[in-house]
C-alpha cells in the first residue's frame, strides 16, 4: 500500500517518518559512503591482481586501470576525505557523485558496452555480466560491489539535491505515461524495486531493532522556508502543507533552493513550508556519531589496511608492495605513492604489521 501524506494514519506516519529520518542521515554519512567507496576499492584491488594474468588486450587493460578506473577512485577518495573533515559537504558530495559516475560508467554504461567490456573474459572474471535490468543476475562478485556503490551514490545524489531524476515503480499516469521523481517522498523512498537488477534500491534500507531518537515535528513557523526560496541551514527539513499535514522529511545543503513537494500518487507539485528538524553538524569536531555504528554489522576481524597509489593514506606508518620491492613511510591523509604499475604488476600497498623498528 502506498503511503500518502494526506491520507496516512498517525501510526503509519510515525513509523515512516522515523525510518525516513534514519535513512537521510545514513545516506549522507561518512560511514555509509566510505563503505560504498570501499566496495569500489575492492574491485580495483581484484582488477590489479587480475592484471598479473596476461590477456590479449593487456596494454589496453593496464592503460584503463591507470587513466580511467583509478581516476574515479581518487575522485571519490577526495570526497570521502573532505566529508570526514566536515567543513564542505557540498564539494564532498559532488566529488563522490562525480567519481562514482565515472567508475560505474566504465563497467555498466554505454561506453563499457561499446568497448566490449561486457564480453571481455577479463571483466567476466571480476563479475561483469552481459545482462540488463530485467535479468535476475545483473552483476556478481566484485562488479556487484561496484553496482551497490553506484546505487549508494545515486541515493546520495537524490538526497543532496544534485540533479537526480528517477522513475517510480508504480509510476504510470492516467494517460499511460511514466512518473518521475527528483526528491524523496514516502512513495519514492519506500517503493519496491522496478527490476531485479534494482533490488538494492533504495540502498541500505535496513534498520536497527530500535531506531535512534528523532526530533518531534517542528510546530513553530519561525524560520520556516517556503518552496523556491534558499535554505539557510544544512540539515533535515520537513514539509508542511495547508491544514498542518506534514510530508516526508528531506535533506538540504546550505544554499540550496527548497523544492516543491510532489504529492504521492500524482504529478502535482505543491508549494510547502519547510521547517528545520535537525541541523547537520557532523564531523566538525573530528568525531563520528555513535549512531553510525548501527549502519553496518561490526566486522568479525579488522582486515589489514590496504591502499592504492593516489588514494589518501588511511593510517600513518610503513607500507609495502610486492610490485615495488620496497617499503615506504606515509603520513595519514597524504596520497599513497606511485607508480600504479611496474614490471612486477599493479601496485597495491599493504600496511606493515608489525611495523619496522626505527
């Protein structure tokens, strides 16, 4: 049953509102997005290892790794690093979205098809499949991780209002046409997957047994912003309709223009009054909110840190790579050194454990 802002029961509204608030914070969090970038990084580590098995198009594969796939990771890495500092979320999110679009287009986009990657045994070994959205198996293995990363960044793109557009699952209009959405409503947020390949969309819709506290409705009209006006404070805002009906919360970056609300089940966009629920001050003090511990199950064991050339160093110390036959010392946050390829293979830096004595 579709949830409609104007007709839902108080119990339905309370339940949906709590989940929406949790998801908006999750999709814009460092923990969620860093996990997504990690899936892409895992793919590139597997790519680098696969280069050790020569292919007929080895030169092209090595060139693509260095100039295309790594470039996307570096861009996303810049976004993650900027977000962790908490100072400029807009540039952080834009870097993540841009990097994700570059990387996923190399595997699933039109250029990937034209370059034959969907038929290449090299990419098949990494999980790329010659399929479409209606197939039950769209991608497997490391390539499926890239697909999940792309959907995670698409959710970020929608949440942060970065020129996203999507199609509603049950989106047919009375005239038979499709309905689109650009921002979250209860209808778009909790829709079912349109095709098997989109079974992870929207991504990360898992919740802890007890949701973290969320603020009550903002009953005050002080500081409210009408649709088509600029948002002064970064955070989660709630749309109020005439008659004091309240729609699905949305996240706004400071300086964004408050959008109109597309009423569930229709193409109608309404001017609403947006009221601030929660100001986003995450990461300004250098800490991660405890709530982010609920986003993913804790790992059984912490893996040894790994990094690729050009990425920000995740931990200060000595690093080694079989492809370079040497050990280097790198400060956390500085770019990992190159080259990206040697005659011994692709460079993958492993954190030395134990660390060499000075």
